[in-house]
């Protein structure tokens, strides 16, 4: 009888348990500033001469200047301020925009 009562109480205890709700998808957070560029592969040059290639995690602890440059594109300079984590995407502008040429318009060589 005690065994039966114990099993019933255990069954009630387990049945009252519920599965936890699925966790909400967390937003991307970074402990640093993630700098990327369009197109990617641009060179970042910081105050003091340090460089890296995009995408590049940057630990900004004080005010500093950053130049984003890539061959064929206009360089862009930003002033970064400390403790501002997140993501920065820099869209670079072509120095000389091109237009497509149809194959039929090309001379025979």
C-alpha cells in the first residue's frame, strides 16, 4: 500500500512538471565593434598605424580615427568613440563607376 501511494505521489509530481518554453533567439551582440565593408576585404587603418582587413573586430577603448580603404574605391574616415560595441558596415563608393559593355560592341582582335 505504501509503495502504491509513493508511486502515485511520484506520478503526480512528475505530471505537474512542464517543459520550458523555447528560448527567444537572441540578437547578435558583440563585446567589441565588428567593422565590415561592402565589398569586404577593405583595409582598416587606425590611429597609431595598426591595420586589419574587413570583417575585423575592433576593441575601441578610447577615441580614435579609422580609415577604410580598398583599391578602386574612395577611402572613408570615421572617428570611433570608446565602449560602443555593435556592428558597423561601411559601403565603399567606386572611384570611377563602370558600365557594362555588350560583347557585340567590342572590336575583333
